[in-house]
């Protein structure tokens, strides 16, 4: 049996290409024969199901209200399953005790039934975004080469270090003109991240700006099946090889079979069941 790999894909701000990467990594994991699921933790409008041309009936919130996982799971034609995000403002961080139990059961079931879990995180620094990212053993941070995106990515890296136990982050630079630009952007990000405690930053690679990505989104077809030899698809292939064809990484921040979720549940259990006041200047909503 393959080892469970839980990978979160996060970003300091919206629109950097998280969902595009998650969708295509999910397809490539399934192509390897790995039982794969995308967990959409982002309640935004352009959710990952749109990239597959699917319309969810139920979502993770319904599972926490008692629906079976299979009722909520969407089966894409590409082998990867998809658990749609809760609609509205529902937070997975602050749950009633009965729902914490159901969340734990949900993760146990996911861990049993799948080899690869890809979490599409909400962008930014708010608590749900941090916890979604920290739920994985491997955190992939997507940024674009623009200075503002790199500053946002560095801020997210610092915040993950300060607020969660994430100690290593893999960086993908998306929307590059050349491999060199990706490496330079990663160097800049490393520079921005020094000076305050941050997770160890590794460079997972770059994804070129490629009109095929927009074409795939417009057609609701995954890039790696629509245009497998396009520059962006080949770049996603290289990232998939690094994530899926290497030995799973030892957990950097403790946790059991289902990773940081355990810690997250402990944290939420010791927190108020409703969102408490956020520290000014620290959390953004
Ligand atoms: N490498 C690329 N080349 C060209 N277009 C891209 C590339 N990556 C992403 N895009 C386009 O950028 C837009 C944002 O991508 P995507 O939805 O994946 O970002 P996101 O980080 O998930 O955004 P959000 O935070 O809103 O969920 C989409 O229109 C997508 O087609
Ligand atoms: Mg998205």
C-alpha cells in the first residue's frame, strides 16, 4: 500500500495559481495509480471544481452535518476525487465538539481510502488559511515573480512559522517568463524571509506563464490532459515527479497518520467555539 501523502497548496494572496496547480497535480497523481483526492478548503468563487467543469451538490460542511463522504465527493473523469468547499463563511477552525468528532472521522476515512490528499487552501493569513496549510505534511507555497506577491509570500511564511508548527515550505514560482526568472524570484523571497523566523524554504520549481493554462480553464479541462506537451504542463509534470515519485518526507511538525489535523483539532478544542477576537495587525480577513 502506498504511503499517505498530504500536500497543501497555499499562497499569500489570491489569484497566484493555486487551484490550477492543485487540479493538475491531482490528475497526475491519479495517472500514477495513486488514489487521489483534492480537498477544496477555499470558499472563493473560482473554486477548483470549476476547473473540472463540475457542479457540487454537497460539500464538506454537509459531511460535518452528517452526510456520508461519498454523497459529497465529486468524481472527476480524470481519476481524482474532489471534496468541495463549504459554502458561505463556515469555518473549519471553530467547530462544535460533535462536529470536531465528525471532522476527525472524515479525515480518518480520507486517510484510509486515499494515497494522496491535495488541499487547495484559501489565500492569506487568516486562521482557516493557516490551519488548512498546516494540515499537510508538505506545504507548497505559490507566488508569482511580482514584488508584491513575493512580499505576501514572505509574510505568509513568517506567519506560518509563528502561528503553526510548519517548519519547511516548498516554493513554486508561477507565471514566469523563464526558468531563470523563477530562480531569481525564489532568491528574492529567501532574502525577504530572512531577518525574522521563517520556515526553511525549498525551491520546487517554476511554472511558465502559458496561454494554455487560461485555455484549459476556459474549457474546464485540466491542462495536463488538454495540452500535455505545453510548457506549463511539462513544468507541472516535473513538480509532480518531485512530489509523488520521491520518498515521502518525514513529518517536520509532528502529528499522526492524519498529520497536523490532530493538532488543529486540539487547538480548536482549547479555543472558544466561536471565533475569538483577532490580534490587530496579525490576522487579516
Ligand atoms: N502559469 C499560468 N499561465 C497563465 N495563466 C495562469 C497561470 N497560472 C494561473 N493562471 C491563470 O490565473 C488565474 C488564477 O489562477 P488560479 O485560479 O489557479 O489561482 P488561485 O491562486 O487558485 O486563485 P484564488 O486565490 O482566487 O483561488 C486563472 O485565470 C488561471 O487560468
Ligand atoms: Mg483557487
